């Protein structure tokens, strides 16, 4: 049977960062395939992971729990017709687990594949905001996880981490919780994560949440200096492009490529040494898409 491991978490929580760690910790004899689902029109994560030599299937411009459910089933059946051992699935940040369980009721799928683990990444820095503003998505991701991994823990003190762990425990009584700095995660920690017991996830009650978020994304050959990129992200922070929840991309400055990440008002930029494409993706509410397009194209 093929193992199906889900790495969920709200927008910008750290899913792709964790998926990369998982891919590098697993047994190299296993044939692993990754499915990347991005709510936006273009898939930045695929560019980032594929370059590391892993096979990535992309489902973009919607969520597999609603708009792309049919595409997801077809992709899964296609993959299960091949000789593989494990599928790692990174859904969009606004994914609802219960909505894809139907796919696992399909006889062809259920005879070849089972949900092995559901790991949810919890963004320590933005936990309070996410639980207050996006409670439906976020709570369901926490509630049905077999493992909860706290990201960005270094931004909280010990007492705050303790309180966060306590709050997570009240939402999910059984999940394995990891709150250590990700730089210290061992291969064994990662293996323990995806060897969690996913039974709870298989009895998830059905519910529907409206995915009424805006998104925009594009591929671009425009050259943007670091200063120009910082100005754009500064404007983002001030609300100049609408209410941006998540932005990410890779851009050419001429001399080098930069990867940027914007999560709820905080951004980081680092040099991209491997991936050399111009690609951006933004998700939020009331996005000023034309203004964003003009800034990057
Ligand atoms: N300092 C710190 N940064 C982190 C950690 N985990 C993730 N990040 C940063 O958070 C940003 C978002 O990380 P991703 O892994 O792309 O998040 P994601 O959940 O895949 O994002 P989407 O799929 O776009 O919603 C990046 O800038 C990461 O470097 C962490 O534990 N510590």
C-alpha cells in the first residue's frame, strides 16, 4: 500500500520548509512523489522543490478540497498506477481535510493507498491572529492532525510556547506536538512525525467553508533590484495592494535572483542560488491585482 502523508497548515506557516526537511530525512530507497496544491494561479513551491531532484505534481489555482477535487482524484489515480511507495501532499493553506476524504472512498484509490499521517504546521508568530481571523480553516487543520509542529518558535519565549502547547492540546488531545527550533529537528523527529497515527483524521465530520480569498500570480522576466523589491513589500505592509495575507516569489535583479516571502505583514528576502525563474504569487482579501501586476510585470 502506498503511504499518503499530508503536511497542512495555514498560509505561510512553513509547510514547504517542513516538506523539504521530510524529503531529505526519508529513506532514499523509497520512491516518493510530492503533490503541491497552491491556491494561487502559479506554483512557486514546485519551482523550489523540483530543483532539489524530487518529482512534483502541481495542482494550482484553487483548492483540492473544492474546485480541484476532480483533478486531485485523477492525479492520484495516475500516480497509483505507477510503482511508488509514498505520496507527500502539501495542500493549500486554506484546505479542509474532510472535503478530500471522499477521494479515499474511491475503490481504486483505497485499495492501493491510505492516509498515513496528517501533520499540521502551526505558525507560532501568527497563531493568535490565525485562530481569531481564520478559525474555521485553522481549527480544522489542528483538530484532525496526527502531529502538530510549531514553526517560528524562536520568536516566542518559553512561557508563550508553553501556553501555545496548552492551547493546542485543548484542541487536539492526542496529537504528537513538536515545538523545538527547526534547526534542531533530527531525522528521527521527522520520521516520528510521519509515522504518527492518523486514525482521527479518517473520521472527520464533513463541513464546508467558503474559500472567498483573492489570489493573483504571474511569471515575469522583469528585472527588479533588491531596493525596488523592498519598496514593493513595504507598500504591501502598509496595505497598498489590499489585505495581503501571503506573498511569495522569485525575482531576477539582473546580477542575482532573490526569493521573497511575505506572511501577514512580515517579509524576508534571501538570495536564490538554485532557482532562477521570475515568478510571484499573492493571496489575500480585496487584492489590488492590477497594481500588483504593474509592480511585477
Ligand atoms: N524563522 C523561521 N522561519 C520559518 C520557519 N518556518 C518557516 N519559516 C519561514 O516562513 C516563510 C514561509 O515558509 P513556507 O515553508 O514557504 O510556508 P508555507 O506554509 O509552505 O506557505 P504557503 O504554502 O505559501 O502557504 C518562509 O520565509 C520561511 O523561511 C521557522 O521555523 N522559523
